[in-house]
């Protein structure tokens, strides 16, 4: 089967090259430039066009109207405030976590690392409901255990929930930087008589600073765009993403919603540009010089156990949140009647299985498409020199700055007219998710691509290989691992996405996350939790398979970038 | 090993393509703002009697309305079902709904249908209160359950009440209008006449909301969330739709439904979308929703709402619709003043 495919590919390529040669108009354009043009067209259609569509939907008067609303102004202020505090705590927790995992020999590190993955895989909404059950006014932990009447609703609760939800991102980024710090510097300082904290303050922390800044920026983008947590936890304390949704569901006002979506893009885009100009757009800052093979100087004594206690506290919260969900999917009525029941799973596999199946398929296509596109973009955009390269490079990475809710609305507005009729099909969902995931794959591939010396490529070309052959025989094998990482990361993010798909689903093309939301809307919590657990199971299964076949299950997250 | 992974992947992609290509049989595409048990039952019955498949997207009424608006140039669905006729009326005004004349609509009373035949009311839903009886005993010993809307203003209810936000929920907006129309009944007794009646009623309603706001701890995004939170014991009493509350009552959970006098209500709408992909089937489906069979399903399955067709069974366990005191709901005024009242609410509450 493989050989037939290869033969077929060769023939196709043969004819493709031939037809290009004989085409008089395209006569002067070689294959490389043709591919660059195709990539450029794809980017303009699926990135630039939807963004422009959103910006141009409201008129100037509409913008003035929506921005004169006191509620809009409150949402903007609240968004900036919660982003500031949640990002700070998430980065702080992430740093402590990364430091503990790198600089101590606390027991159960593998377990700690595994648990910290869970928030990265979680579908929105339902997890926030688990927080209420545990930490609400009558919460199992806040009330039953500690007898307090603390209420999770409002900005304080949102702060707590977002800190836990987003710290894993900063953990992974900072961990990547700590890993690269040459331990011999730290040893040298210690040998010169510096105490542990002095070494930390003067060497480790300054060297980790680029990673910390990077984590702050990326987590900031995630918090700004977060919709699932505030819609459940924040009550009538509006933030921008929930206010956009409110304009739609309470005012039936798409114009106002797009106006606010355009406003939301300003701070996320600002952070994104900061990341690009300040840190060169890399998720991971690699300090030159390979590791010396030295072990990190380990922290011991009281400090070690304080760090351990801190991390333990964090994962106990995570375990209780996800544990209560798992239990919830097997009980009669979540929070009231804890008797065993498979009822929710019957409902899931009875009437909701189609959506679950759709979700898997869409995520496979979106993840695969994003990985393939990133691979091509790495070689033909990042790896070549041509006029307009900077623009295309920028466009490939731009979707990282676009909040899901913005992208969803943009696709809905952009692709409902000929010649690009996509609404009502599953293709629009796949393309939307694909575009959203391209920056990840691209970042992973370009980071590895830098390590491929151009001599290998030039050598191959001198020996008579054409660009496509170089791409297939040299570039692809060398980039296989970031390619797969991009694919799997894209799959995981797609299958748990709600903010994009909510605007693009159509009758017959429903997804599991959208189904989950509608169940919650009509107070059918049980089946919604079962869907959440099923999505979780699929995500863990995929990571497990990756681990089994490639030996790099968890590494997907670091390789895939963020 | 790796080859196996590749084969699995290709298999997955192949199945995906098949699923995308499949399904060209006759069908009706629906945007629904409805609980899924009710919709599933109606769809099943429709397929049984006509052989036509039903496919749907389920969401809030506002989201569905916005979808219909955004897809104006090329509608993606045939029928819009559920959600108050306010939402349908808003779409009809801009020419987004088709004029049809389903024969079952003839039996409907005039207040349940658009004179131009663009939307039809197929159920009646009441606003009510959900009360957690266990929590009342535990947290508020000796306090009587609320019987009227005004009981909720008593100081002992401070922090025990949950409602939903009109900024995100259609039901919560109807609740605001309901209070205005309730005070309108009283205004004449204080000597107000003509236009002053509504003006004074509105003022009184905002004062009422200022007091109500003192006791409300949380305004949720969705109309049904207060039920979930009251059931879980987070709050003692919540404002929501009576039919959705009854679902929890019938499950045997420790909650009861209270329908205070002078309550507001929604008329649930169904309409065919202008320029729909399957216009004839759309009309057929709307006609089916207005049939006795479907009205009976509406009253007995899922969230049980009152039918609008005369002579159909009332939902079991619900208060008799004749015994419930409704406000005189001026729907046209409520729709017209929507944006203004929502802004005013924001000003009054600002929590």
C-alpha cells in the first residue's frame, strides 16, 4: 500500500512539475514560489479575511455606541484587572512548581507532572461547576470540611480558578528555561561561598527571567480570552469574553458583540507583539551551550519540604476538582444523591455519541491539517528567502493572538457567502480549529528547523535533488517529532474547544463540547459531566498512545510549544 | 508499531470523509432553544409520521437568533423552535422569517400567533421560584416559604436568593417586565392615569429591584442555572422557569415549585426561516409542532410546558393554568423598550 502511494506521489509530482513548465503564464514561477503563493493565499483567506470581517462588521457609530455603555467599560476594566492578578498568581505557582521539579528530589515527581497536565486537557464549563460543588457556599470543602460560608462567586473565585487552570502553561514554559540553565554556574557560585538563597537570587532567577516574562505574556493571552470559567463563576461581574457572549444571548446584538470582540483583540494582540519583539516570538528561550551533563544542585532541608508542601497543596486541589467530576459521571444526581448509576453514560452513548464521534473526526483533521501546514510553512516560509517573507511569517503565528470567540465569529461572518460557502458544513469547523492550531505546530517545527544546517540542504540540491525531494527526504524526517507533537497538541486542543465551534456548528455537525453546553443550559448536569469525562478519557488515551509508540507522551506539551 | 499508528490514522481520516459525504436523505434542519428530551420526542414523532429525518443544533434563544441573522444571505436551518416569541418577533421584523399558513394554526387563539403568519406560539411557560426545603429548614429556621414576589424582599432572605442576569438571559428580562406590569395593576389605586400609570409602575419596579438586589447574592448567566445552584444547596431560593423547576421536583430532589401571583410568562415560538434550504418541509414541521400530538408531548415529556392549543392535556404536577394569576404582559412594549430597560437594570444593580 505504501509503495503504491509513493508511486502515485511520484507521478503526481512529475505531472505537476511538467504542467508548471509548460504553462506559459506560470512559466517563470518555479515550484518553490508556487508553494509560497499557495500558502500565502491560504493565510489570507483563513486568517486575514475573518479578522477584517469582524473589524468591519460594526460601523464607527456602532463602536461608539457599544463603548459608551457603562457595562462595556466595566467589562474592559474587569478584564484587565483579572488578567493582571490571575496571570501573576498562575506564573508564581508555575515557577514554584517548575523550580521544585527541577531543583529538589521530592518523591512522586512523575505523578506531580502528570497531574499538572489535567487542566491543560479540560473542556470548559463543567470544570467550573466542579469548583462550585467543592468551594461554593455549601461546598464539600469550604462548608462540609471547614464550615466556612465562603462563596466562590465573583472575582475572587475567578481569580482562584484561573490561577489553577492556567499555571500549567507557565510551569511548562519556565521548566523549559530552568532545564537549560547550566548548573556549573550555580556550582561555581556555591563553591565561592554563596548560600542557597543568594545563588537563587543572583543566578537562577535572572537566568530564568526570560522564561518568566514569556510565561506572563502567554498566560495573559489565555486569561484575557478565557470564557468558560468567568461565565460560570463570575456571576454578573462582566469580563470581555462573557460580555461578548452576553451581547449575543441577552441583547441578540451581533454588531455589539463583534465590536467588543474587536476591542478584546487589542490587548491580546499587544501582548502578542510584546512577545515577538521582546523575545523573538519563541515559546522557549534556549540559552546557547549544550548541557554539561551535570545534575542540578539540589535543594535540601526545610526549604525542600516547604516547596513540596506547596506543590502538594496545588495538586490536591486539582485532584479534588477532577475527582469530583469522575465520581459525578457515575452518580445519580451530582452533589445530592451519590448512589452509583450508569444513567448518564447510557444517555451519552445513546443519543450523544454522534457528537462525540464528530468531535474526534474534526480534531483529527484539524490537528493533522495544522501539522501539515506548519511543516510546509516551516520549510517554504521560514526556511526560504523571498519578498514578503516577514508578512507571511507573521500571519502564520498571528492566530495565537486571536481569542477563540473572535475567530468563531469571524469564520461565521466570512464564510457564509459565495465563493467561500462553508457555513453549515463540517469543513468550516475543521478549518477554524486548524487555523487556531497552526502557530503551535509552526513554533515547534521552526525551533527544530534552526538546528538543521543549511549545508545538508545545499548538499542535497547540489546532488540534483529538487526542493520537494529535499522537503520529503531531509526536512520531513528531521522534523518528524515536532510534526507529531504539533499534530497531537492540535488534536487535544481541538477536541476540547468550545469558543470557536459554538459559532460554527450546524444541524448534523454538532460537537461534544457544544452538546455539553446545551445540556448545562437546560440543567441536565449528569450527561454533561459524562461528556466531559469522555473527552478527558480520549485526551489521556491519545497521550498514552503517544507515550507507548514514541516514548514522549508528556513531552508533546513542551515540544508542541504553547 | 509506527506503521500501525499510521494505518489507524488513515482509517480515522477515511471514516471522517465517509461521515462527511454521507447523509443526503430528506431532512429538516432545526435551530432549537429547547430542552433536549422534549425536542428529541417531538423529532422522533415527526420522523415516524412523515419519514423525514430531523437534525438540530441546540442552544440559547439569543444565540440561535444571532446565527439566523448572520446567515441571512444563506440560511443554514429550516426551522427555529423554542425561545420566547419576542425573539421570533424581532427576527420577523427584519424579514428573516417566512410567511406560512400551517393548517393547525387555525385553532390557535389570536394572541398565540403573528397576524402575518411568520411565527406561532406553541407553549406557555411561567416564571416561578424554586425553593430548597432542606436548606430552608437548616439555614432559616422558622421562616415561612415565600408566597409572593414581595416576600423575597424580607431582610431574612439576604444572600439566600439567586436569580439570572437579563444581560445574558431572555427569561430574566421577562422577569423585569413582569414586575413593571405587576405594579401597573396597582398604580391606578394611587390615582395615576393614562401614560403616567406605566411611568410610575416602572419607577416602582426599579425601587422594588433595588430592594430585591440587596437579597440576591448572584445573577447567573443562564435562566436555568439558579435551579442547579438551589438544588445543590448553594442558595435557598431561585428565580427561573416553572417547567424547568418541575423537572428537578419530579426527580425527587428536595425542592418545590412556587408560582407567585402576578407572574410573567413566555409564549414559546416556532417559525420557518426565510430562504431556508427545505421550505416545504419547514412548513410541515411547524404544522406538526402545532398538532395535538406534539402539543401533548410538550405537556408530558421533558420540561413540561402548557400547550397553547385548546383541549390538550395540561402538564401533570403543574398548577392549573386557570388558577395562576398572570400579569397583563404588554409584549410589544417589552420588546420595544428592551435595550433601554436592560441599561437601566445595569444602572440599578451594578453589582
